[in-house]
C-alpha cells in the first residue's frame, strides 16, 4: 500500500510525518494515588477518584463532589495541578480501565488510590486541553486496554502506562485540534443546558395544566374527579403461555413500554387463538401501562400510535386503557405519566420481592381530576405533546452532535484530517 505524501508508517498506524511517536515515559511522570483511612473522607480538600475520571475528559473543581482531610505534609505530594492527567487504575470492565481526564481547574485538589497521576515533564510536552481528548483517542485507548489485567477487575499500573506509545503533533497543531473539539463540546454543553431548561418547563406546565391551576385560553368549563374506570376500559394482558394453542402472535411487554414511547427493538411472540388475540390485541389510541415493574417505575406508560406494522397483542405485564368517547387518549397518557412521575401509582401499588404491581382493580378505582370538556382535554394534550416533541428533537440533535464529535476525534487525533 502506497503512503500518502506527508505521512509515515509507525507501530500504531499511519501518522503525519510531522507527528512524533513517543512513549508516555518520555513526556509524563507518574505517581500512584493516596489510600487514606475511611475517617478522612467527607470534608477538607476536593478529592478526585475513579468516577469523576470515567465521566469527564476534562476535570474542573466543580466536577468533584468528594472531599478528604489530609495532613499538610501530604497535600503537596498528592496535589493535582493544572494540566495533570489522571488515569483510572482499576475498573470492572476493560473498556473503562485506564481512562484519563486532564485537570483544568486552578483550585487545589488531590487524587485517590485507584488513580494514577501523570504530570507533563514540560509545558511544551502536551497542551492541557488537547491531552484531555488525545488520551482518550483510539490509538491510545487500544494500547491501554490491551495492558489491562485481572480476573475480576481490570488493572493497569505505572509500568503499563509508561510503555504506551503516544502520537504527538507539534504544539500549535495540538492547540488547533483542541480548539475544534472544544467548540463541539461547547455546543453539547449548550444543548444539555437547553434540554434541562425545556424539561423544567415541561414539568411545570404538566403540573399546572393537569391540575387545572392554569387554564388554556377559551376554556372555562368544570373539572370533575372521576375513577379511571369511568373514563375508559381497563384490561390486563394475556398470561405468557409458550405451549398454548394457536399461531404465534407478537406481543408487547414492560420492556417495550417506556415513558411516552413504545420501543420495538425486542418484540416477542407466543401462541394465541383467534379469540385470545381479539381480546388482547392493542389498537391505535390505547394507553399501555406497566402493571409489574420496580416500585419507582410501576405504571410507566405510553400511548400506542400503531407503531407495529402488523397486529399485536399484550402480555399480562401490561394494562391496557382504552378511552371512551368523552375521553382524550392523549390526555389520558399525559395524566397517567404524571401519576407515575409524581408517585401516585407507586402509592397504590403492592410489592412482592423486587416487583411492584399496579393491579387493574386498584388502577380502575384511582380517582383523578378530568376536564369534562373533551376539547379542553385535547388542547392540553396538544400543548404537552408539542413540548415532548421539542425535547425529542433536541435529544436527537444532541445525539447527532455526539456522533459528529466521535468522528472528528477519530479524524483529528489520528492525523487523517489536518487543520494546519
């Protein structure tokens, strides 16, 4: 294979000719972290450990919730300085062992016993912003993961890390690459803040609109407390019968019914007769609720919008609410989701071992506040559904931006795409 001009072949792959391939031992000094007595934790100096490193490529003091009390003599030895890299020394998975984060803060912090500190030998060795990205690049991660040892937990040590070969661009190129990736991180941060704000607004709107505290323009009619059974028909699904009669029919279960969304990634089938399938079939506009779930998730529900391309039934892990003419199915979905989020379903559920059961009888008897005007129900549902759609669109945009960042890292941190 002929090399592209300006590139060279190295032990870890093709790199630009102007990039160096250096072992970590040439550019970093390593030190193991502090193992302290349990009584030392809880107050004092911010204390970085494995969890913070796994979840952040760049660490700031605000990312570090833990604290530790240390004798002044030890603070200097275990202090983390701006630009230091912290490696996760031990992990339950190979994928997380040796993950690194670069400290970008100015406050004094220290690091724990499951962490290895790597301090650049010179300011010209590694740009701090760049190192947070580059130490998680595929060429580096592949080498570190290969060195992870352990039957139960994966571990790497200083000696393992010293031998890792690091592709190092010239310092100006490091900074250019880091700025490009940092711009994408800034966009991700802005999206995360916007999503959090929109979720807060949706939560407040739900509380106000579904309790009648805030009325939409044009509606002044009465609301009335009704049992669920007065607003729609409730049915539990079919008990699982692998050896039952009839052809195989697809069915939904708790795994398929998420909060406001039907997930069709794993749909199973079981035998059902024509009569059984007719009874337990779900139709567009049905609200499906998790009858059996963990206590905090019991009653999780979604409107069925005919997502399946073929007729489908439900297992007895689910309850089906089929709205009557005077009831808006979409309003019922939002009201039931609100019940699940606020603990109303949890309060009436029974629990056996680790599974909570909503129970069709308890659900049917639950008394909730409903607008008597179907048009007002529809209007409220439309407002809340529009807010949900906006959140879904923002989540999708954030997911696409994350994929963009992954692609950029793969291109920029290997030198396949050059910015200088």
